[in-house]
């Protein structure tokens, strides 16, 4: 009886240990980005929010210790090529998947161990995957990660579509993950459609957003910024188009930035759509549509903010942070013969044509 009790007790202890070791880390405490050859991963020092930081001597990405520590932002960083850290490599067609684990096994019983699977998917050829989500860790010190994603119509999940009919709506969401206490508002400063994944190597492009957040495409198409669910999220509905005379995939490149959420009157930090019914520009945030008046000219910074000190002493991060993202790649197919079309002309202006009842073009 004593032996059975002992065995039962040991079994329960083993099960508890296994459950503890397998627990998932809290959301937004482990962030990472991958490219074709390497990974940059950041782990929050106070992972569990208990005030007791992780001991970096027992924190491994595969076989690698953290490459550097940033006490100001409170993160351990791992920056390594896939050839290191014992990444497992799996290929399927053009897809290449690299996998390893982030493991924490402290000696002290006061800190909980954990294991987190880390997975990176890349592609061997120049052809990008069906749906590409652009994201980037802005810098090791800022603790910011920008994300741009094609979303479904309800913005409840990433879209499974990569092919859109000409003239239909493409839903895009920009977001920033932040790991310090200062709240931020995200903006799309510029966006362009191009015929290449590398922004500098495209032969044809079309400006969608310019002049610090002016949605130029909304002047000629059914495109607009949508209400925000939160300051650090920006949503855009873009009417699908194609390049005239080119049967090619379209790549969407955007520069996103963050700024103080309380500032709604700065002409170079804004989100403006053109209302064709009222023939005027309208601001997404607040009632200060006056910040959009410059969209038909040149938008410049308001007041003394242009000469403001770069460092924000309250947060010790650059108050204006930005990054270019490749949001993704898409294909646009012509709509039905009687449905009209919308194309990008050689002058990079969106040209819409619709058949009227008599069959002539407007």
C-alpha cells in the first residue's frame, strides 16, 4: 500500500512538472521576425509580470544564448542566422521551414520553466507566397514591431485570398506591438503599389498614400480609411486595380509610423480620405479635418514640433518611429465584361471606366 501511494505521488509530481514545463508564455512577451537567412527574436525580461526577471544563463534559442540585452526596453534579444542555434530545416516545393525552440530551464524553483516553439517560413525562389504578411522589429531599443496584413472583410482574421476581382475591396490592417508603457497611434505615411517585391527595383509603381497620410487613391476610387478599433491599429479599404498592359502580380509597400495618440492636429501625422460626395478631405481621427487641407498641396509639420528634441525623456525612445513594410503580394483579375474596369495608366493615375447604358465610355 505504501509503495502504491509513493508511485502515485511520484506520477502526480511528474505530471505537474510536465504541465509546468509545457505552459505557454503570455501574449506579447516573445516577438520575432524572420527573413530568408536569419531571425531576430526578443523576450521580455519579466516574462510573467511578477517582478522577477528571467536569468539569461538558462534562456536558450535552440543552442544559442541571447546575443544582447537591452535593460532600457526590458528585453533579451537573439539575432542569429538559421545555420546556428540548431534550427531544423524542412523543405516542401519552394517553401522552406526553419524550426527550433525557445527554452528556459532555471535552477531556481522561483522561476517557471517554459518551452516555446519558434517557426519561420521562407521561400527559395523570388516568387513570394500566396499571402505575405509584412512585419518588422523596428529596433532593439524601441521594442516596437510593425505589422501589415491583408484581412478578411470583417477584419476578424487574415485573408486567405491572394486573387481579387478588379474593382472589389482589399482590406488591410496596420498595427504596432509596443512593449513600453507609452501609448502610441499608428499611421500609414506612404503606400505604393509596385511590380516587384523590392521597392527600389520596380519598373512601374502607383502611389496610393503620400504627403504624410493622404490617401490619394480615394480621390479616384472607392478607397478609404476605416474607423480604428484602437489607436495602435489602422484599417484601410482599397479598391482593387491592375497595371495597364501588364499581367503581373502587385506588391504593396507601405511606410508606417507611430506618434503620440493625443496629438490629432499635426499635418504630418494623420490619416486622410477624400470624400467624393462632399468634395473634401476628411480626417480619420477626431474632428480635426483641417489637418487634411494640405493634401492637395504640401503637408508640413505644425508649430515647433518639427524642431522638437529627438529623444523623449519620458520614454527614452525616439518619439517618431517608422518602417517600410512589404505588406504583401496580390493578383487582380479582370471583372465581368459588363462590370467595367479600373486600371493604372502609364501616368500612374487610376483610370476608371464604366459602360453606360448606351455602351459608350464615360
